[in-house]
């Protein structure tokens, strides 16, 4: 038997390397050039909601650091002093559990809202979206509408173009720097920060103001949709949280196709046309530059501007609204009514997310309400573990960090229990200022020989005089052999 013949070998030409291509006058592009997006302004329900969220979020962000609570800033995360002031709460690093709970609640809220209505956070409240909207509004007011901006960018450099570009940059930089200043003002008292910056003092403060200002300027002014497409991980893993009953921005192809231009008062259905007149207005208003008519895409941030644009066109053509609308994939495919869609939205996963979220919020609020405004840490003095002192007493020395988490000065009494004859030999009462902490040296003594050698459990009790705050902390008393 003859051996099987070898298959014919295919000769594949190899493209020249970049250097050879360059020498021949060719340009080898390793990536697709990014085209600048010129979103068109639109008015409508979702556009108003977006601007409402811009005003709401920025009034809170820019205004909150300037409000005071008593004699301090209302919201301040003082990293230097390790104090975190949130309205009437004074938190210490030992209260880190509340930050953990807040992050868990935020993550679960994101899962819930995404399962119900897609990327509402991205489209209406994400800082990237909010500041991009602000910077685009400034650009629109200075350079004109979409067509005017296209003509300006594609035209030659004239005095008018330089003037508009320069003025736009000045406003952008001012907004970015004020944003960076406000952000740092949550970590440094904002009035002190302003005085330091005016006096050109505080190197690190200046650095962080410039850093966050530059980040705002770059992200909102230039990167814009690129942050949402390529830098934000949420766009990538959102598909794991979506299903066919999630409310998303959808295009109805059964109603819209075959798309094409037409006159207003013709029988377009007789010509085989759908409701879509192929005006591309939905693409022009999209801040990320996608065509929603191609179906669900990970770039879509769910802002609803294409819905406003399409409804405007439908009104002019005297067609029913809703060619592009917030719906679900099942709702569009099965022609469900709005009530049927909403009933399917309340599915088991949404109910489970909601129940867990409510339980976490109630638990966290209950913990904050019942929280003891006093923290105590006990540290043994390792330089003198145990010693015999005058009077035939055996003494151990401890250091107690007492943290006053109230807005007023407090006096605390220190007591101890756990061994027969155990007593506090140092000052049993200590004064701590408002929202301050203090290290206190505490000496404990027992009669020599009253306890066998070894380690014995003891318990410190710190009680606020004239208040209900009381904390107990465990430690050990060492008796040498």
C-alpha cells in the first residue's frame, strides 16, 4: 500500500514589515483612528432628567463642604487627625466596618438597579457623565451647535477660531480646578485649604487640587466616551447582570424596518417602508456615538437621548411615539404591553436583591443609632510587663487609648475587674476633649502572692460620667513565677 500523499502546501505571502512599508511611502496603522464625536443637543423628557441630575449632584458636591455642623465642617474626612465627620457622626478608623457596609450596599444597589433598568447610573448620575455633560454644554455655548462645531474644527485657524477655543479652554480649566479644589476640601477643611492656596502654601494640597483638576479636565473635556468604552469595567461586566427582562433602550425593528426617507403625507407602508425615516438623529444625539438601531451594545449608557430624538421625529411625521423606547428584549419580541413588561421586571432576582438590600440598610441604620460614642483600645506596656512596687504590691502597666466620639468634652471613669484585690493605682478619671482621643497610662496592682503565677484575664470598664456611654475591653494581668 502506498503511503498517503502529502497535501499540497499553500504559500502564504508575508506582508512587509513596517520599516519596509514606510520606505515605500505606505502607512501601517496598528489601530483604528478614533473619530471625535459631536453630539447634537436635544430637548425632551430624558434630557431634562439628565440636567436635573446634573444640578442635583453638583449642588450637593460643590455645596456640602461649605456647610458647618456646630464649630466644624459638616462633612470632613480628616485623614491627618484620623477623624471622619459626617453630619452629627464622629467616626474613627475603628469604625471601618461602616465603610465596608456602605460599599456592600452600594454594590448591591448597582446590581439591583442594573437588573431592573440597565445602566441608569451611567446615563444619569455617574461623575464621568455629569462632567462630560457640563463640559459639552460649555462647548456648545461658546462654539455653537453640532454643525457649527464641525465647521469650526474642519476650517482653517482664524482669529475667531482661536478666540473661541481659548475662551472654551479658560472656562474648562476654571471648572476643573474648582472641582479639584472642592474634592480636596472633603479631606482638608475647605476654608483652611482656600487660605493656604491663596498664600501658595501646602505643597501636597496644591498637588492634589491640580491632580484632580487635571483628571476632570482630561476625562470630561477630551476622553469623554472613551472612559465609558475602554476604562470603565462596568461596561464590560454589565452583560452578566442583564437579562431579557431588563429595561433598556431598544429599537423596534418590526415597526421600523424597512427604513428609508419619504415625504410626510405618503402611504409609506404601501412602499414597504417602516416608521424609521433613517434621519440618523438618534445617532447624532448619542454621547457615545452608537447606532441604537443595531441592537443592544455595551457602549450604550442608557441615557435615553435617542428616545427623545426619535419621539421628536415621530411627532413631526405624525407617527406614534415609541419606535425607540425603554423596554425589554422580551417586551419588544413578544409585543407586550407596558403593564406586562413591568410585571416581568419584578422577577425573583430583583425581589431577592431588594430584600437583601433593605435588610442591610436597616441593619446599618440600627447599628449607627445604637452605636456607643466611645472607643477604647488597651495596649500593654512592654517595657515593664510586671514589677513589685512599694507596699508589697505587684503591678502591671497598660496604655489605654480613649476616643471621645461626641461633639462635647467628656469625663470618663476607669475601673477594672477580674482578680481579687485588683485596683487602679493611677488616676481613675480622665478628661477628653470633643472628638479627641488620648493615650492614658494606667497602673493595676494586686497584693503580692494573692494570685498564682501565670496570665490572668482582666477587664477594663470605661464609663462616661453623666452619660450612658460604657465600653469594656479585655486584657491580661501577668504574675511572674
